C-alpha cells in the first residue's frame, strides 16, 4: 500500500462493481469484480487465482508458505445485497461517495470495506517488510449473500490446499464506535418462500367475494399464526433445541454500551418488540426469530382495484441459535403452515438457503491472541465479548470441512445500514482494519511459537 | 344502426380507448373516449353534450321530450378497470378480438359492451321509426370504477334537466347463459388502504431481528384479525345493521341455476370459503364481506433479501348489504385495527371510495314492465329475480338525489372476467342487449299509459 488515500481510492474502485449475487442479470458484474480483485492481489505480491464454480467464482490468494509458523485463512466476500429501493439512496449505490468521513456505497461495510482493510494491511507489510509473519490464505467468495451454495464443495475439493490453523473473518460489527469487539457466536438462518394460490385468475370481489377464499386473507392468517401474542414463535418444536443463555453471557451483554436506546436511535422505531422476558440484545444475539422479509400480491398500483387476487406470496427467514438445525426448523414451519392452511387454496412452500448457528470459545489461545490484537489497536478500551444476530453460515462449514474455528473481528458500526439504502463504512474504521490486520497476524504468529 | 356487424365494429372502436379512470396518466384516453362517444350519440340522432367535472367528464344525450309519456334515464359508464396483470391477457386488452363468438377486451362486459347495446337499440329505433316511445336521457359517466366521486354533484346541479320516472342500468350479470335476470339488490362498498410503518429504513434482519417489530408481521396480525375462524368478519358492530335474508329470497335463490359448482368451474378454486351457515349465493348476494385486494412491502424480487421492511401496505374493500352504512363500517374497522395494532409501529389508515348497498321491489309497475321486456327477448324461460354482489353506488345516489328507483337488467355472464385479465362479452349477448333495449322502452312506455 502506497498511502492511505490510495487505499481508499482502490476500495472505491472495488465498490463500483455492482456484484449483486442474487440477480442473474448481474452475473457479468460479479465476475468482473472477482477478476479485478485477483489482479489486485497479484499486484500486492500474493499468488492469486480465480476459481470458477457452478455459480459465481471464488478468489484465492496466498504467500509462500513455510514450515514452523501457523497458517491463517482470512475469509471475506466480494458479492453484495441488491440495492433496491434505489430511490432512497442519497448517492448512487455503486458510485462511492465520502461525506463527513463516512464512505457510502453498497458493500462498503458488508463486506468489501472490511475484507479490503485486511488486504491493505497485508499489502503494507509486504511492501515494507517483504514478508508476512504467518502462512496466509486469503479466500474471497462471491455467493455469501445467497447462502454460499457452492463454497462447501469448493472447500471439500481444495481441502488440502486450504489446510490452516485458524480462520479470521471481518464481516460483523463493533458494538459501538470505538469499542473493540470479539464476536464468539452467530445466528443461523433458514429461508422459505410461501405462495398461496386461489382462483385461476383475479376475481371481481363483488361477483365472488364472500364465497371464494381470498388468498391474501389466508396468507395473513398463515403469517399471523407464526407468532404468539407474547412475541414468541408459535411453531410447535421451534424452541426445542435452543441452548439457554448462560448467566455470564447475560451479565457481559448487560454491560455492553449498546442497547434499546441505540437501537431506537439507529432504526427510528418508536418502541421495541419481541420476546418479553429477554432484553433487546439477548433477543438479537441469543434468541431465534421468524421474520417476514417481503410480501406481495394482488393490486399494488395507485387507486383501488376491487379484486380477489389469484395469488400472493411472502418471503420468510428464520434466525436460529445453537443448537437449532435449519432443516428441522423448515420442516416444523412447513408442518405448522399446512396445518393452519384452510381448504379452498393451494399452499406452495419453497425452501431457500440456510446456514447453521455458530458458537466458539473466546478464551482459546487464538481467541486470546485476537483480544491482544484488539488491545493494540484500541489501547485502554475494554473489549466487548459478544455474539451477533446475523448469519455467516460459512463459519460452520469451515468447522465441519476444515475442522478449524473462526475468529470474528468486525469493524462495521451498528448503523452501517447493511442490506439497506445508504450503506456506509467510516473511513477511520477502514484505517483501523488495516492496523488490526497487521496486529492480528503478528499475535497469531506467536501462538505457534509459545 | 346500419347492421349488426357495423354495431359490433363500432363497439370495438369504443373498446380501443384505454379509459382507465384510476390511472392519472390515462386522463387523456378517458377524455378522448368521452368525446368519441358524444360524437357517436349525435350521429345516431340524439342531442349530446360532454360535461366537464373536476375529474373525468360526463356524457349526456337525449331525444326531444314530449308530455304524456314517461321519462327513462339509462345510465352506464365508459371508464374501465386497469388492465394489469397485462401478461395474463391472451390478446391485448385494448385491441378487441372475437374468438369463438366471444369479444375479448377490457370493458367489453363492464360496462362498454352493455351500455353500447342500449345505444345501438336506440340507434335502430331512431333509424327505422324516427322516434323513441319514451322521453330518453342517456347518462354515461367516466368515474364509476373509482366510486363516481363527482357524479352526485353533477346530479344535484342538473337535477331539473335529469328529472325522470325510472332509471335502467345494464351493469350486472345474468345468473347463467340464457337465463333472463332482473336484479333487485346490490351490495355497497367501503374501501380503505392501511400502511404499517416501522423503522425509518429497511433493516438487516440479522442485526435487528427479534428486537424490532416487523411491519409485515404486524400487518399479517391486523389482516388476520378481521375474520373469525368460522368465516365471519370479526370487527365489533360489523353485522349490527345487516337486514336478515327473507325466506322468499333464500327459496328463490336456491332455485337459481347457478351455485357452488358453477363458481368452482368459473374461478378454478378447489373449494368454497366464507360464512358456514349461508349458501355460496347467499354469501355473495346477501352477506357483507371484508376483502384484501392487494398487499405489498419489503423485498419482492427474485431470490432472498434478509430485511425487516420499513413499511408494508394492504388495500381493503368491504362489501356491504342493507342497512350497513359505509362510514359506520369504516369507523368500526379503524377502531378495530387501532385496538389490535401493537406499539413499535405506526398505523396509517386512508379511507377510499364508498357506496351504499341497495335494494328495491322487483314487483313494482316498472319492475313488472322490465320482467315483460325480458320475457319478450327470452321467451319461455323463467326470469331469475336476484341480487348481486357487486356495487353500483350511483344507484343509491339516484334514489337520494333524483328520488327514482333503478331497474338492473344485466347481460354479462358470470364468467365475463370483469376486473380480471381476458374480460369478455359474448357477441350474442350484445345482440340480445340491443333487442332488450327496444322491448324495455316499449314496455316502460305502457306504464304511463295504463
């Protein structure tokens, strides 16, 4: 890395690719982004390759490995969420803009800005010291936002080449600006689309209304049946495998400088919702949910159209905690919905992507090294040990296929607007990420030595 | 009228106007349609005028009125429903096409085909006999599909010029092909849009899910709360003013050659829904409903987007029966929704158009004349005395402002797909409508004489 401004400028180049993995019409942008990234990794001195998959490509880069030092795999993703509703962006989602020291662009926080901080940390060490303190494998995929459908097969196929001792991922958040955060747990996810189909065409609600079941009314009943009045998920068996929260966790989280007040300020909601016997943080980090991500059907235009819609749909995701298994949850929800669904309509259930929840020990040798690196970058500030509500399903795949634990060292902020309009990443956090990468690789190199 | 083929060809010209009254971008098409119609009415020998309103214009035409004969007002509308979803049409909605004797186009049944049958009946009599047997007022408006917001003021302003003895409207259906039908009741309507607003932006469902209320989940609870498990509307006071069905009506309707089997065949639904203690026809003709016409919000694209949507909406209409009052029902529903809605979201309720239910006596002198006209066009077939589930709010306005009852003589068929893709009207029914107009005006002229 020549200079910090150059690093920021390169990040902006990276952000200009509209690498939206869920949109088939953007496959060319995704692929061009992978190509650009691999060329950059070659330029900074790593051996890099673009590996095709049946979906979007995986970029892998490495330094020359030597015996006697640990192998660290740094994982990230170059794909991003869709940018819609695009009219709510203050600046174009794929034209990065810095306002008041904050970089605005789709992917700036999730995950291009964070993985690129690692890359610039590595570039700096390679340029100034010619050598990294560890054996490095950099793995940057293009399908994280759609559930990494081809990464497991890729890991299986390249298991030998990807052998490593520890994995580091920066795709999470700091609990608050300036508070170094080590995340030791993630929620899993299970996705499902449901479609309720009634008449073979939209019907005049006067000519048929009252005698024919309205698919939108049925959908409302199905969705409403997912929650009990106390905020719990009302699907039989949903909580069966849930690990109760430990007392030390509940105490640690109560001390974290982030809670209902910050959530209300960040989101603009007038009041909290959810399970009444848990705090907001506990609900997000340690409790499972059922969410409706989108609904549609019937007349959505201006004015009124007096129809009974032929078909309506809802997109659902369930956030899971240890030891809930996505396939068990999807089956329980399907059973529940089919029980609730009345005659007179057809219910179609399409399972989507899924990922298991994750929890690891923040006090392992590598966990302590990560805490030490955080201390060096944020001297004098107490480290927050947290879980996160989001899902990085690949972390479980790493554990299963490579047998390796993952350190989650996030640098985004809670109001980074990941997945929403005006996604952003403070330029200072990008800088901190560059420093953290250097400290982290040094601290991890000592674990092997000790 | 020169010939029946010419009449069909003129109807096709009428149908080519995309006179969608709810769509502000189509105001030009609506106005061009009114202009074309007025010119045609002048051509056939009526004195016609296009009256501007604050919305779309009203077309009025008349013959020279003479003392000693009844004045008949024939009402119809030249505006149509939106054509979407346009991809489900077999032929373009505004390019009329005749397949197997059936004319397909938006508005073919509702209402251009039916009002134009009256016009061609009048044209034929004017051409062959030079004079109509009654004083005629033809009133064709352009805002029926949006609840006729400016017609009441128009009627008030022109009350003297519109004085009449009886009104005839063909904007309803025959209960089955070949069964002459006199409709003596209509349901009313009350429309409402509800919007549930939560966070000030779409949120990442991992970062916030569980602690923030999801507007789509809240909407589902609101909509689900509108119905009880037995199919009744669960809003307090909803049924308070409902007139119970008379025994003679329930018996007459049970004899009508139309019911669950035909509804299932026409609509493709696998089973009926609705209030369990009423037959399908009773639910449609004599019972009120709460319908969801459309829902939307959050991510509706391809794939998955793991968000908590900032806002979702539903479009609702309530079909009403005597003596329910739209404003009372809208207030009861609003009270109900605000009671059910939890904290953590904002509920916006936007009332839409409304119209009162209607019922008249099919055995009055004019009612008997209408039955006689039906006998002449459909000899030897028993007349079905029915109500309809649709709403023609203007019928109540006629009663209130002009003090006159309305005869409903529909010629559409139950599978005419009004308001849906592939709306259609059999060419034979258009022909029957031309004959019915002639028989009707003759029979009505005798009422005064007797």
